[in-house]
């Protein structure tokens, strides 16, 4: 039997979703950050990432719960959805920021042509190290 959510249950769900979203975004940002974020201090970078994750999880958490037919006032549901939305939001923002960072000095028409053709822009400031098998060794 499904109960109608109360306003206090909904508020608790939003708070829990925001907390879980913060930790979801923070856990992803340890491994993957936009390159432009490195020019700021660690505290500022944490605040930016945390703001993105909390904002997305509080804003989109209820919508995601509604799409999947879940009760957002249930604390376990709110925590799970908040963590997932927070991590995904930081991932998407990092991907888009890095995408535009690599193409910073290109014209919009060049970027559109690249997207249509499916070619990839070489990464700046990254050395590619390849291991070459020694001659005479078996592979």
C-alpha cells in the first residue's frame, strides 16, 4: 500500500538527497575533474563540485523518483537517488568542460564539423608513452 508523501517527508527526502549528492559528486571528483578547475584552490574546487552535485540532486531527485515510481520520502530511496544524481551531474559537467577545453581555440564551425565526422581532437599537454616490444621477443 503506497502512502502519500507528507511535506515533512518530502523535505527530509530533499535534505538527504542533497547530502548524498554531495558525497556522490565528491567521490567522482577525486578521480575526474575539469582541467579548468585545477587553477582554483582545493577549497574552491570542492565548493564548485559540491554545489553542482547538491544542486542537481536536490533539483532532480524528486523527478527521478517520480519517473521510477519510488517514494522520495523514504530515506533509503532519497539517499540512493541523491548519490547517483550527484555523481552523474559531476561526471556530465566534467565531460562537457573538458570537451570545450580541448577545443577552446577552434571555431564553432570546426567543432561542428568534427562532431559530424566523428573524428577526435588530439589531447593537449599530454604525452603518449607507448611500450614497444623488443625485437626478437615472442608476443
